[in-house]
C-alpha cells in the first residue's frame, strides 16, 4: 500500500498529512473548513477516497466520522482501506466497519495518543484494530508518522483501549487536582508538593506534563475540557460500562467545568472548580 | 538526641525499632498487644517515654494516638520529643501538639510513605512538620531508618501532604481499575493493557506495584481497604476539604468494598466491585 | 377510531387488553411469548396491525419497540395509528415516529404511570405526545382503560416527562432509604420514623407505597431494579442531560444493586446496599 | 416547670420567645447580637440560666451551642433543664448532655421542623430526646409554642431523626430540580410539569412549597444553602453514616452552589447549577 489521503486537517491530522507528503505518499487531503493551499488539497472528500489506497480519517467524534463516510462511501470499493483515527466508541466502530466493508473496502481502526509535538516528532502512538494481514499492509504507511504501533486486536478493542487510556488520564488529572488543592489549603507550597510527589508511587508523566499549567494557572489547551468530556461520554455509552463510579464523577466534573466557561481550556482547568488557589 | 523509643510495633514500627536497635539507639519499645521478647520491651508505654529522649508513635489512627498520649503524657517534660508517625488529620495534629507542649515537651509530626520492604531497606520517606531546630535535632535518628526526609513545614502541613499523597494514590487505583475493567469488557488482554499503559502518560509506580495483584487477583494486603478508607475519612474531615468530588467517590468505593467483605484485602481489591473479570 | 390491538401482554399490557376486550374494541393481541388463549390472539404481530386501527405497543425498551415495528411496519399505512406506551427516550421516539409516518401511518407517544392494581381499576395515567387532532381521535379508546390523560405536547416531550417522573421517584426512593438507614443506625424504630415522616414536608405517596416493603423487607417487585436502571440509562442518554448529579448517583446505586443480585427485586431493594438493618 | 428563657433570638427563636412571653412564662432572653429591647432581655447568657428553670438554646451549629454552654454552665445546677433545639449531630449531643448533667442539671434534646410562618402559628413540630419524666415536665412549656411533639427516644436519637428528615428533604429538592430541568430541556412547560407531578406518586409537600420559587426563580431564603450544607456535613460525620451515596452527592451539590455564590439563597437554588432554564 503506497498512497494515503488524510481527511481532517486539524492540529494532529495536519501534521501527519505534511509528514506523509514529505515522504511522498500523500495523494489527497480534505478538511471541512477549506484549506486550498494544503498539499494535495481536494475539493471534495470523495476525491481523496478516489485518489488514495488508504484514507485516514481524523475528526472530532462519531457523528463527524459518519459525515465523512457518507461523503466517501460511494468512492470506496475493493482495494481501498479506511484508516479510522478519531476517538470513537466500540459501537460506532462496529457500525462504521459494516458500512465500509459493505462497499467491498476494508476498515482499520487506528486511534492514537500523543500531542502535536509528538506528532511533529513522528512519535505518535497508534492502537491498531483489525486483522493481521490488514495491519501488515497499512503499517508501513503509519510507520512514516509514528514511533509505536500496538496491534490491540479487533476494531472495537482498539477503540476500547483508547477510551480506557483517556479514562485513566482524566481520573488522574482530577485526583491530582484534589490532592494539590488539599495541600494548598493547608498552606503547603506548590514547590514542596511537586518535590514530594515526584518521589511518590503515584508520580506519572501526567504530573510532569501538567505541573507548569497547575503552578502558573496557564490553562491554554493541550487537550481541551470539551474533548475529554466527549470522550468520557463515549466511554459511558459503552455497553457494560455505563456505571463506573470514577467515570461518572469525572464526567460530572468535566461537565461542570464546561458549564463554568472552561470548555475550551486544557482539561487541567478541572482544578478551577475546587475553589481558590489558596485556602 | 541519641535515644529513641518506639510505640506501636506493627508491620512498619517493628521494622524501624529493630533498625534503631541495630544502630544502638533503641531504649524502649511497647505495643498494645504485648511482645515481651521484643528488644528493649517495656511493660508500660510510659516507661518508654521515661527511658527515651524521642518517642516515636506509629499506630492506627487519631484515637489510638490519643490513647498512647494519655498513657505517656505524665512521663513527658522538657527534653522529651514526641515523633508522631501515624497518619492523622491536621486538626488532630494540632490537638496532640498542644497536649505535648503543655507538658514542656516538644512535638514533631513525622508521617511517612513506604512499604514494609522499603522500611526493611531503610528507604522510608518521611514528611516532617515542625520547626527547623527540632527537625535538625531529630533527623539524625530518623536518618538511621530512612532514605528521604522532606521538611514540609508545620505539623499540620506534614499531615496534609501525607493525606494528599494517599488521596492521589487511592484515586489512581480506582481509575486504573475502571480503565482495566473497561478494556477487559471489550476483550482486551491484560498483557496488552499493561504493555500499552506503560507507554502512556498516565503510567506510574502504582501501575508497576499493583499489576501483579490485578492480573492474578491476589489481593493479599500491602495496604488494606480499611486503612485507606480510614485515611480518606480523615481527609474528608479536614476543614475546607469536605467536598471534593473524587474524594467523596473513592470513600464511597472503599466503603462499598469493606461492606462487601474486602476490608482486610489490599485496596487494589476495589476492582472487585466493577464486576466480573471478563465482560 | 373504534378498534385497537395490543402488542405486549405483560403485567400491564395484559390488563389493558382485557379491559379493551370487555369494552368490545379489542381486535388483536400479540406477545413475544405466545399466549394462544388470550382474547383476540394473533399468531403474528403484523396481523394485529392489519386488524386494528390503533396498535398499542407496551414492551420493555427501545430495542423491543424496534423489533415490534420491524414486524408491523409492512402492515401499516394511512388510517393506522401506532400508540407507543413503552418507556423510551426522546431520540428513540423521534426515530420511531419517522419510521411510522414514512408508511403513511400516524404515531402517538403514550407512556403512562400506574401499577397493575391501577391498571385493573382503570386508573392508569397517560402522558400523550402528538398533535391535538390525533390525541382527540385516540383518546376515547384510552379513556376505556385510564383515569387521567395529560396532553404533554410533542412525542419527544411525552417521553421526557415520563423519564422525569421516574427520575424523581428513583431519587426519592434512595433518599428515603438513606434517611431511614440513618435513623435506624441511631436506634430509632421504624414505627417512629414513619410516624414522623408522615408529618414532614417530604412525605409523598411513595412513602406510603413503600413503607410496608421497607419495614418487612419484602422486596417482591412492584417495579424492578432492572427496569428502573434501564429507565435511568435512557434518561442519561438524553441530549443535554448526560450529567446530572443525582441521576448519575442513582444509576450507580441501581447498577450496584443489580450486580449484588437484586435486579429482579423491587427498586426499594436499593436499601439493601446501605448495610445491616440495624447499626 | 413554669419559667423558660430563650438563647438565640434568630428567625425562629425570636418568634418562640415572643410566644412564651405572651403566655407569661418567659423570664430571660439573650442573643449574640444584642437586642436590648427584646422582652426579658438579659445582658449575659448566664443571667438567662439563672432566671429560668428551662433554658432553650436555638443557635446555628454545634460550636455555637458549645459557646452558649461555656457561658451558662456555671449558672446550671439541680432544678435546671437545658432544652437544646439547634440542629446538631448525635456525637455533639452526647458531649453536651455530659457537660450539663455534670453540673447536676438535666438535658433535653429538642430539635424541630417548621418555618417562621409555622412558628408564628404555633405549628412547630418538635422531636424530643430524653427520658419520659423529663419530657413530661418540659412538654407543657413547649406546648405553648408548638402543635406536635414526638417523643423520639434518647437525646442522640432526636438529633438523628432531625438530620434524617433534612437528608430526605435535601435529596428530594435536588431530585425535583433534575426532573424539572430534564423536562424543561425537552421544552415541557413548567405548568405541565407541575400539573403532572401533582398526580404522581412522588408528589410531596416540598413540591407545593418550592414550586413558586422554581417557577419564578425567586431564591430568597426559606432555608438557606449554607444551613442545609452544614446539616448534611453533620450527617456525614455521624458514625456509621459516613458513606451514603445520595448524602455524598447532595453535599457536593450544596458545596458547589455555595462556591458559585448561592450560599445565602434558598436551597432550591440548587437548580441553578443544572444550567439554563431552557435547554
């Protein structure tokens, strides 16, 4: 498989597409908001699907993926592969797979983790869901933009592990916010708190990543409240996972943060709901 | 300060006392349940306070600390130091300090983190709360049994940072349990889950520590449900921290686990409430 | 409109159908589990739709309604009315209305409240959603089996008010259970508790209805844990209502009750999770 | 017992004292903020205790009761009765009883329900905790200002039933707010919602009481967010009741409401956190 198109030229998709282009494999690019100067820009999403063997979709949520599929399904057929990299739920994944395979094309679920910086450094981590033959065919393309590719299992399992990671991250963020606020209320300095936690068994990469934001109250988004809320809602809609105590609580916190006007801030802004910085 | 006595010869206190004894500084040891063969055993807690310059208390909770103080206060006076290492709340710390200083003695709050193994390897981490002169006097003794000693600030701040760390740990444990259960319900293998999380920003020492327990369902206690529940209740009783969403949720989960019969199991047994191992 | 058929001959549907039959308007009845001796029994659901002007559906949940519609849609057309009385969510209601009206038939949303006893005494309360002309045409039939019929507004609004009532009831049940347990833990007798609450501003019909169950611990179902859990999940899936604090909590409690083995008991069995009857 | 003094001349205490005065039994009145023109005003709380056989205390919370007791204990002795009508927790009640009986006086726990209007109409409802002899002696005085007096049992049980009633009320208020918001988001009118709920099994006096506030968004206080939050915290501190799901949730909601600036509004202002009036 030698050619790929990218649909969804947001923060991450745009970086990937340029990396694909630099590697000489990009044959199409499309975005809901037109970016006519983008390499390999096509006026219609369907033209991307016509031009490329693999079509990678990276948009906001399941309804956005459905819109893209509605546009490109007529252009799909044997020999085509949809590489679905948006964060979606297992049920949506099943629905999308059926739509794509009904056209004779193939479907690879490929959610990912990693920031814009990671994408730029080709350090994205992919979670792949599909059969081994398909994974083997698509992997050389993904290898051009990523460092690690885990073959998780089925398409639904790939979506599940992505949601599981985000659940873990979101819960950790709120836990860290409450622990920091607890210490602050006693008058413990942030310097002391972070010095201590780095020696603690609960230290994680998230502490390192969010420490500057928490200390300076700079909530410019790396990953926004609204996106994390969307993901947690997807997790809660997953069959058998409707009632998980922390998942319910973190959804409630993210929703309250969005209501309080922090929807577009980094999800570390959760700490804002815990009251004044100093007790 | 050259002599110390230990009151509370449980899993950790017993190890410390033996390390003090090996270093030649232990002059008294007492425990509610008699251990007459223990080095420097005293029949009464008050005899420990009479024999030692520093009396280190490491018992279950604030009422247990109060019982010990009731017994030893008459033996305290100028020149004596109480080193309080049980996990307690800021308000109790204030009350204990007043009782001790009213006798002319001094009070150092010294909660800690670290397992029995860490204690045996002298790798306990202490959070010290008290004035610098007192810390400087007591630290050489604590250095005999520990690797790291953070001077946090006041006695109340030392209790607060300890509770904050446990809050963070407890929340992480439940978050990890939900994330793992979420993945399992989709049929993702534990092997895959832990391989993936180790590359994730949410990876922490707690993942490494609890992975074997979660995978083998061996919930023999490192730190029990009932002890973590006790600590989370102390946190919730702290002024200004009565309503924190995750803290409330984790207390509810720990309480439900205790009710379900898991009070004496490791707190990783929280995952048991999330349903069958496989969805 | 003079003839009606009933699909779903459960506890309530069976009573209604017999009342319709006694009134001489029943021309068809069908149930997933065959009841060939039932008045006007038809072998296929579609035969009910062929025989009757109005087809009233009263089954478990949206997927069950969809199954019924799949079977009867071919038999629907101008002149036919689907009267949908199962508890469903607004989104499902919209979908069902579209399917029915696409066949040229009309769709009346008609959820209800009231127990089996109420149904037998023709005291069911209906919440009607649809245009006034349709309501006026169908109401004479519904009047044969019910006491009160509220015209709520649109089809979606009728489903919403039904879910809102059940949300209120479920929350009240858990609140009452906690209040009673709180009093019991202090050793207050049930006799005293219920005497007092009947003079309190929080007294409601639910207290009267559930007092005997709570006092005798007879959790034989009037409305089961699993059905209330299903309804609360529908409520949580409703757009804009995904995060309501009590709704999230009551779902968690109902789920925990189901997991603990009480799925088929009355939803007053929620109190079982609050520990021993006596503190 | 023929004479009574009142300490705490707030909204309710002031009305009671005037009713006692009208009945000719008031011999002392005191309030933290001086009201020198009040009938039987005394400059010191202790003078009230000196003048009256029964001293009724109605202040904000356990610390406020303790302050009053600190002032009047020296004036107490055989023949005196403390009638404690503030909302407190069982543990505080036990402590206060011990302090009073240590002086040779007697202690009657007498929390109540009822608004200012109810107090003015002598329709207060008392929950009495103490032995029957004491209740019989004090009851004629209380009968001058109240309609109903339940003899609950012990002093601790009287506090428990009061907290249990408030728990039930607070949970109902939030449940009602969510149900109303759920209906509003679907566009159901408030008129329809309240018409329907009044025929529903979940209808209660609280619906009648709060309907005007909810419909007009008039959150002037009948019972404030901060007072209800205080009571729910007392409930959560009660041994054996630390983790009740709805209690934890309602504390969280009340706390969030206080943080959002609604501390002094009526607790029906809880609905403000659920978003815009119209979806």
